[in-house]
């Protein structure tokens, strides 16, 4: 059975982010997958702001890190869903990455080169924005965000980016949300 971890970084339960998460869960359950959704804004294992004040290579594993790292370890597939804010991800998602994709767990350096430790995991990303998709495409913002996730996070940790989806212009009354949800595939 496939284990899927869905990480949602949106403070609004009524958001398209959660609609996407619920659709993904619904479709995955039809394929007999095991699904867990983590709501970073409401999860009981909230983590304080990561400051890098200490040596990032010698971080003491907290109970929150252990909890999230166990979820990541068990997952065959990680689905990350968030609103595209100010050209990037919400700070709470970056904080989650800083804490939990730590050196020694997600990656290590061997002979001065990074080696990802989270192999055999695929990642799918779904992000939403009020700005029309074509504007971010024209400015290169979509490619920059995808490349950052793919090269500097996902592949660095040994995982494989299987999908990267940007749904733009969602704040307009003309946008048919059901058409977006129909694009969600597992």
C-alpha cells in the first residue's frame, strides 16, 4: 500500500489549497493508499521559528522533529500544497523545511558533496495564486519557484519531483474552481 503524506500550508480551511488536498485524498483512497494530511497552521506539533542560531549540522532532534521526520520517512509520496505568496511559499512551510529536512536526516555531505538520504520518495507540488498564471510564466517566476523546489530542496534530499502545478488567477469570479479540481490526478 502506498503511503501518502499531504502537507498543507494555508491558514484558511475553506481555501482552494484544502479543496485540492481533500480531492487528492479522495482520489488516493480509491487506489487503496494510506493518506495523512498535515495542516501546518493547526497541527499540534507546531514548531517555533527556526533561527540557525546554533550550528545547523548539530541540531538536537526535538519531539516535533521526530514526529514530522517519522511521517516523512514512512511516506512514499509527499504532496505539498500552498498559496504562492510574494513569489514563494508561506513562511510556515519554509520553517517546516528548515526544521525537518535537516542534515543527517534528509541529506549529508560526503567528500564535500551533498548526498540525499530520502531516496525512493516522489514529491508533487500544488500551488495557487491570485495572479494570472501567464504573468508569472512571462516573468519567469514559475520556473524560478519550480527550480528552487526541485534542485535546492527535493533533489538535494534525494527525492524526485514528479509534478509541479501552479493554478493562477484563482481570485477572479471567472475562475471555475471545479475545473481546477478536475485537473487533480493521483
